[in-house]
C-alpha cells in the first residue's frame, strides 16, 4: 500500500501518488506539497498574475524558451502533429473566425504582403496555378457551375459588363441598381406587363452603342427581349399587340426621356 501525504493547503490526507499530487523533481519525495485540487484552485484564482509572470519569463529568457520548445517538438514530433490536427478539427469554426478578425485588423499588411509575394514569385505562381487547374479540372468546373447557379444575377451582370467593356461602352450597372429597377416596374416586364423570369433589356441595343447602365436597362421577359433585339423602341413597340400607352410613358419616364431625348446623365 502506498504511503499517505498531507496537503499543505487543505490539510487532508491523500495517497502519495500522481493521482492526487503533481510531480516535482526538486522535492524530497518527488511530489508537490499541495494536492491537485488545491493547486488547480490556486492557479484559477491567480490566473492573471501567472499569465503576467509567464510573459515576463518568456521575454527575459527568449533563447532558452525557443530552444526548449524546439527540442521538445523534435522529441515529440508525431505526438505534437496529431495533437495539432485534433485541435484544428475540433475548433475549426473558431480558428476560421479568429483568423478572419486578425486579417481584417491587419488588412494593409496582408495586402502589401500579397502584392510583394506575387511580384517576387510571378512565374512560379503562374506555373503552380496552371498545374492545379489541369489536375483539378473536373472539380473546378463543378464548383464554377454551382457558383453560377447560386449567383445567377451577379454572373449575368459580369458578362454584360465584359461585353460592354470590349465594345468600349460605359458599364456601371450593379446588382443593387438592377433590383431597384425591377421594383419600379412591379417585378413585371416593362413592355408587355407579364410576369415570369426577367432579363436585362438594353433600351438602346448594345450593337447600337447602348450602355450597360441604370439609364439604359429595363426589365423585360425573354419573349419581348428576343423580339425587340436591336430594333428601335418607338417603331417596334407600336407594332406589338400588347402595346400600352401607359407602359410606354412609364418606360420613358424611368429612363428620363422627354421629347424623345434622354434628360438623365448616364454614369
């Protein structure tokens, strides 16, 4: 049977084993004088003081602390690696959140670092990403397809902007502006007044120099958009069976037309 040992803090008797007392090399019996429970309570009560003392010790003994950590890691490589992996998977969301906060607080530093790294490793990055795209061709295509389905409006606006840019035309329409335009027409086609999926119709066609801005875009159903194509509005609309003087007035008012001239400044 193991010998008994009295805790110097609470005065209770415990079996002199590592179950009740922490190990201590410089003591006579190899154990601390206080039991684990009392030691734990003391650390909890003096948490801030211990934190400051530990910080001060690390500052005064930088080299010693570094070499000790390095040595411990070298001796316990597998153990530390598995511990880190386990901690990461158990606290994945917290780590991601903290990392995001840190990056936001140090935005300028990370921006400079990215730019400098890219400029220094331009060719290496190109080769790396080219290799990655070849090796992950299927998964990239799948992710891109999924993204386009989930962000249909943003992708369509991007494509329209790109086409306008190629033709050297102004392209400033945003998703927010497009949502506002749809609301102004009650979520219906500006030409026929029908519901259903709406497209971004260039009032002045893109091929005729029509800009992709809030002052040249109206909501139209697929049928009206396909029918009008690059026709002149005043000629095409009057020929349609669904022609409405009220809707025509609303369209011209929205686009800022007065006496067949646009009064708004396109930007």
